[in-house]
């Protein structure tokens, strides 16, 4: 059973920690609305339902239009065992006829870790009764004026507003929930592990379908003319076909949702970080450095797929917990990387290995970001893209490496793929200012901005970091370094005329487009556990994509 009551207690503990001293001993109440079924614009066509993450965290309930009422008070019986009341809609005749109805109260009571279950019409009286039993209670809601969260109807707020001693606030619950969700318990780790297992196998399925075609096991038009192709006969010649196989593989294993829109980018389109169009065919013919809008027609059997990469960034959810995996695979060239693509892929693996080595409690995420940039710079100097006689520190200070690795090395992951954003960037508890330095960086900053930049590099190297805080045991994060040859970013950075760059060598690598490798890791007591199971070493990826394994 989903451990809702322990999540409620953890959230209340975080809530009390945020309160002013004068409010800490008061009874604390949480009132929360679940997500409702939404519809497409002015129609009766319902959209796919997915429960609001905070509500699911506190209830484990996937029933639309549900509500939560929970109570806690330090030093009382509610301290170790808060009351958790869940209110789910009663099944209507139309629900039974058109769709799957909500569970009965008896079934919901048996399947949810809550104190009691009732229907929403009972909620106003339950609120009044609770506030009478807990005089002076402080009732916490999510931001009531925000369109980001399901609305609480006035019928449920009025009993609080009209009560003599109770008060309602939306200042603390959001942060408390995110603080609670930042570190995961065993149940959550297992859900994320399962989502990663399904998603890992889906990535491998795509690779193996590519490999079958290379080996001649799949041929275009192999099915009879009077019937459609069956799944075992599908070729992958378009981004959309790779996406379809990935999603189908996840769905076959019981995953209801993708954690985010899949990114399936072939050729130089892999230089677009969140390329979600997935609507182009593979490149047929020579790939140029600026062919990121390739629109070549579908090949005939007489044409050959040009050597290129296929970058797939995709992951499913399992019971609302996300996976987030990226694999970059070779297409064309017999399922092998070109020398340039192989060099980039190997360097990204080197960046990821350096990140893994730092991943343990206490390590600041800024330090992981820095090691990715320094590894990229050294690698580019070995390859001749950056001039070998240049001082690596000067390249770091220039910010040039950010044109090739513009995003953050990773982010928190859980009920949302970019999880708990409000607490992912640590703030000083006294000043409230954003803490952006690792341990070494703080010392450099104290000595002056120039020294900090000399040691840590240009601010652009950290601009898009979604996580900027020390790692803690129980956190789950992605580690996803990448290297990209984006015409826009290279042009803006004037990379081709930079004194640090050999433009002729750079031109050789631009047709690669982009390479990203992403795994999900659980921060353990003394290190990390990789929850992603699909392999990423060069020999294995080439072996599978070429049909040799």
C-alpha cells in the first residue's frame, strides 16, 4: 500500500519547521484538492487524467475530483499518527455507463493508507467538526489564486473563514511539500526503479529494431500487399516510428503515462535540446552542419540512410513516478558511429563518469556541473576542436564551453520529471538569497568575484542548472551531460572565430548534431545507485544497433 500517512507526517514536520515560533505549537491542518478531469477547449472530449503530484504524494489516490483533510499537532496523539481523511466522489449512473466509476468507500478504505474515506458532500461538516476539536488551528492550502493547482471550492473554504479561532494560509504548504518530496522513501525508490526498468527496455527495443533492419531481418514492404504491417515488421525510418515503438513498449508493460513528451531527434536536429516535434524522416544523403531542418522525402529501397545519430530522451511513469533516460544511437553506417560521432559519444560518457564519481551526500551540484565543463574542455583540446596550447582555465572563464554544453547536468526526479523546483535551488536561511556555490566556490567568492570566476568559470556555465544545492541521501537525480553543435548557440558565441577554436576541426564535428546520455541515480548513504539499466557503453550500443548482439 502507498505510504500516504508517513508522507503526511513528513510534510507536517517540514511545515512546522517553516512556521514562525508563535505558530509552531498550534494544531496544523492541510486541506487539498485533487485534479479534475479536464476537457479539450469547448468540447466534451476529455483529456487524459493524471493526478496532481502533491495530492498523490499525500493520499496515493488517483480518483479525480477528490479532496484531502489532514490534521497534526506536536506533542499529542496526532504527532506520530496524523488524521488523514480522503473524500472521493460517489459513483453516478453516468460514470458506470460511460467510464470506470470511482471505487466504493469500502474498497477505497482498504486500498488507501488513510484514517477514513467519505464523499465530498461530507467535507464541510468534517472541517467544522475538526476545527471545533482543534481550537486555534492553522489551515494550510496550496496557493489559492494560482492556476497551477486544482481550485478549492468556496463551500470548503467558508467553514474555515467563518470559524471563530481558525486561520487559513497558503504561505507554507507548497515549500513544505517540496521539502518532503525532495528525498524519497523505499516505496518511492522502487516505483522509480520500476519506471526506469520499463523505460530502459523500451530504449533497447528501439535499438534492436534498428539492428534487425541492418542485418536484413526487416525489409521495407515485407508484408503482403493486402494487409498492414504488423509490429514485428515495422522499420524505423522516421523519428515518429522510433517514438511509436518506444511508447508501445512502455504501454505493453503497463505504464499509463509518459513522464514528458518524448524527444526523438535524428541527425543534426539532435542539437535542439527539447526537440519534441519527432516529425522528420532520417537524413538520406550527405548531412551538412546546418541541416537541422532536414525534410528529405522517405527513401526508396535504392537509397541508403546517411550516417547520423538518433537521440531519444524518453521515460514513462509508474504509479505517477517518473523515469528520464536519454540514449544516443548510431543510424546508418551499418549501425556504427562515424569517427566524429564516436569521439563525441565517448567524451560525453567521460563527462558522465566524472559526474558519477562526485555523486554522494554532501557534494554540491555546482561541482558536478563544473567537472562536466572541465572534462569537455580537456576532451576538445585532445580532439583539436579547442587549441591545445590554450590554458583550460581561460577557456572556462570565457564561457565558450557553454555553447557546446548549455544545460544543467541534471535535476531532481520523482513524481514530476523536473521534481520539486521550489527547493532545488538552496537558499540561505538567514538572508533568503540563492546559494549557488559549492564548498570550494564559497571560498573563492569570499576572495572576490575575479577569483571565483577563475576557479569556477563563466556564469553561463551554470545558467540553466535546475538543481543548485548539496546532494542528500535519498535524493533521486538525473545525470545527463551532453555535447551539441547548435548553429544558433555556436553563432551567438562566435565559436568559429574564437581564438580558442580551430574552425576547420570544428566543421568536421558539426554534422554530428548532438549527443546526450542520461541515467537516473539514487543518492545512497555513501555514494549512488544507478536505477537505469539499459547500457550505454560504445561497444554494446554499436553491437545492438548493428544487429551483431
